[in-house]
C-alpha cells in the first residue's frame, strides 16, 4: 500500500474555508478518480504561530496507480485548488510505503 501525503500550510484567514472545500469538494473529487482506496484530512497540533497546517492523505495500492493519477487527474485538481485559493497556501508532497 502506498500513502500519498500532501502537507499544506494555509493562511489563517482562509483556513476554515479551505478545510470545508477540502472536505466537501476536493477530497471527494480525488477519491472519485478511482485511484485511491482511502483518504483522511488531518490538522497538525504543534504548528508555528500564525500557521494552520494540514495533511491530506490518500492511500492507493501501487506506485503505478499513483503515477497514473499524477499524470491523468492531478493537474486539473491542483488547478482547481489554486484557482479557489490563489497564493493562500503552500503544499509539499511525500510518497510513503505502508509497511504494517
């Protein structure tokens, strides 16, 4: 199993709206692509002052599935998020193998 983790630092002024958008639209859209089997949204508890940091996590069965998602669906979904929250968040992505 592969865990695709997107950690985002969000402007506090839009954090509540960003979480609602992630929960109600973006994450369901990602899951709707069929590449992932599970997702979750988390908030970092030990964040810096004036920061709101979240992790969106998606689980897929193989790196090949993740690669296909990145090629086929990710560009459009990322563009939607950037259009909705331009310059109001920064993200970095990590890919992890689930061992146990």
